[in-house]
């Protein structure tokens, strides 16, 4: 299964806000991330498969700048988007068993995320 999300990748972890909720501080994703998530889900809504079995998610993040970013934060964001879009049931280790071959690349003209999801037989 292959997808392309043709917008600039955004991390969830580095884009957080602290708000007060009932007198307590609460951490929520930034407005920039929430907008990214909403737009990214639109590119995945055509997927009719529902994954509830072990898979590897290979993600290639093409960034529009050479600014350093954290691959694990990008992976966390895309895993959450896949769950929210209903592509995968959950992002726990029994479903997403790996992110083998995932990378960050630079493409000033065409920032995007390319995702390849492959079933993992027998957990290997």
C-alpha cells in the first residue's frame, strides 16, 4: 500500500502548546500541527483498507528546508495521522512493528511524505 501526502511534513512533538484546562496546564499540539493533520487526513481518506495486523511503515519525509529535524518525531506524527484517518487501528507495537528504511530527505520544490505500508508475516 502506497500513499503520498503532498504537503510539508510537520512534527507533533516540537510543535506543542501549553494551555490551562480547569486550572491545570495541558500540552496540546500546535495550530500548525493540527492544520497539517487535517490536511494530511484528506489525502488518506480514499483508503478503504483497515489495518489491524503487523506492518512495517516506511516513510520518506521530503522537507522543504535543510533545517535539522528529528526522524522519530516525524514518524510519531505520521503514525498518529494514519490512526486518525482510519488507515490503521492503532500505532502500538503489535500493529506497527517497524519503520525500516524510513528517511528524511530534502526537496525544496516538492516537500511531501511518501508512505509504503507492508504486511509483516510472523512478526519478522
